[in-house]
C-alpha cells in the first residue's frame, strides 16, 4: 500500500526543524532528505529512519523494522507528532551519515 501524500507532507513538516527537509517519490513510496542527505523513508504510512548510533541514543523506544520486503531494518518511529523529537532525531542521524556520493553528469 502506498503512503498518503498528506501524511508524507506532515512528516516533512514535523522534521523541518532539522534543516531543509524534502520527500521524493521512489519505488512506490517516499525517500526523505535533509539538506540533500537521505535519512529515511515513508512507507505504508510509517516513518523509517536509517539506523545510526547517534539516532539510537535519542530513541524513546527502539523498534527495528524493514520499510519494505527485502530492505535492511530501519528505526520505525511511531511517535510522529512530537516535532522537537523528530527534528533532533533527524539532525543526529544526518550528522552521523556519510555525505552522499556526487551524481555523475549526463552525457
């Protein structure tokens, strides 16, 4: 089941305190970016954040689930209504993730 675009926008708005947060539709669901760095997914109206040690220290409850069949487990975030909590989690996660590889220019 695909995610509701209104829910995706709600998640983007909730995480906005972390930086410039955006969502891009990918593979039927949504990839989340903060300042150009991918940090999580919205799949089946659920928020999944890439696991990092920095993020783990901020979690209220650790719940690891794959966002889709065959995916590596991510932190499943049930409490999406606390804007400050989500922003801090996204900031910490993005700080711990490597910079994205530069895209190759088209021919």
